[in-house]
């Protein structure tokens, strides 16, 4: 295949801290990192380019389930989240995005049938979505409440509104709010015997795998009010799922995910009554 042409020119337009790519010229400081849910490090704002990343980065692909793969930049870069490739008879979906793309990954995804779409949980993972969407010629699904955070003008972005966006093969994106106004999760009933929930960090799975938290800001440790937590819970309560996949390495609950989420919300209820 031809060499990927991600930027065309050598732009220093990728934030080193969060991985958001800006269209051509970046601002003095990253808009996403200046927000109270993220941060600019004490060393100051730093920018990098796709070409610079290509000198040292690769993408690790792991098969997690029969029709589920995770993708992570190695060595780790920016926030360090994973994206997930979900394969299905009616088309493949990328859940969340990462701020790099290489030829080996394009070849692998195309060997599985390419991408029918990309869905992203919240703005911290918009990253290199414009380049991914252009490469695979597919739409990117983003909730309308978070469209102000689109920093790279992507012709493929499909802004949706309301509570749910139906996809295919039974999959649907569910709007919960919380971490961001447009935060979402993905319900994939064909993943596993009892279905799966892919949550980004709309829901944050603890390293112990014994608790699921919900916060306004994770790095700045800003909590959400109980009524918002209960709203998220109510949005997801009717779904059937047993597995849950989060954005980071340890965040896989292989069984009993729905029961753990219920238990975690009850902890929030009890804390609020103290």
C-alpha cells in the first residue's frame, strides 16, 4: 500500500499531554487541556507532529475476545488510552480513538473488513479521529453536546443527538453525560454470551476491579453530584451485559459487570447519606 499521508506537511499540531490533533496551526495552549477536566503540565504546553511520533511509535493489537481487539500506542503516549476494534457480520466499529495510525494497523483492520464507523466516548479521545476517518472513509459518531470540542475539522464527523444512536448488529451508543455533557458508552450485545458495555472513562473501572467510579475530572479529582451519578445509572439499568471494557490496561471485567455497577452506585448512595 502507499505510505500513509496523515498531515501532508510537518505540523506541530498534536498536544503532547492529551493527544488532540488540531487542524494545521495549533493555539498557544491546548484548549482541551486548559479545561478543568484536564491539565497543562507544570513543564508547560508541548506540541509534537505525526512525523515525530512515527519515528518511535507503533500500535500494539491484542485480541481480547472472538470479535474484539484492543489497540494501544507503544511506547505509551499522551493519555495512554486504548481503542477497541469490534468486528461484526454487518461491519466493523472502532470504539474510541488513539492519536496515531500506521500502515501496519491499517493493513490489519482492512484484513478484518475495514471500518464501517468510529464512535467516541468523549472529547479526550477525539485525538487523531479525522485521519482515521479519512483513511477508512467512514463516519465518526459524536454526540451533539460535545461538538464544541472538535479541534480538527473532519468532514466525516456525524453529530447525533438524543439518548441513543442505533448502529448495526444490535450495537448502540448511549448518551449518559457526566464526565462531559456528551459522554457516551457503547452497548454491544453480540460481545460475549450476555453482552458487553464499552465505557471509555464515562465509567472508570478501579484497579482492584471491585469498584466503578464516575467523576467530572479524573486527573483533577473533581467528583460528580449524586443526582448525575444516578442519572447515568438509570440510563444503563435496562441494558443486558456481563462484561465491561474501559480505556486502560487493567480495565476489563470479564463477568458480573452489571452487578458490580449496581453495587458501586449503592456505595455512592450510602456515602451521600452520611
